[in-house]
């Protein structure tokens, strides 16, 4: 039983005047992320200045994110190369100590 029906029955039982029995929704409209409510399907709407500026801004943001990712990957590659060189030097030192190489 919904709350509005319970209130309606309670008011009828006690003889108070009848209040509007129309139900109403308290839930807000749900929209997907990024929806603004205005369709931009194509045609003249797709070539306006705001749409061009928005797409350019998005592309610039994506390029900046990719640049940052590439820089961090290059830094990691450099760190790994340095670590590999240290490991190779350590292996060479160990093999010289054990007499593996006759230099």
C-alpha cells in the first residue's frame, strides 16, 4: 500500500474533507553523464561556434593527457634502462670475482 492511499483511507475513516488523491512523483529526472537536454544531432547545429569550441577543447584535453602519459612512460623506461645497466654491471662484477672471465 502506498503512503498516499494510506493517508486517503485515514482521512475517509475520520470523516475529514477529501483532499486531492492524485499521486505525484518525488524522483528527479535521470540523465546520462554529459546530457544537457538539448539534442545536437547534426546539420546546422553541429557547425555552430560552441560545438566547434567544445570539440577543440576536448581534443586539446585528450592530447594533453596523452602527452603526460607518454612523458611518464618515457621516464619509467629510462628508470628501467638504468636499473638494467646496474644489474648488468653487478653480474659482470660477480663473474669477474668468480674468475668466469679471464681478462
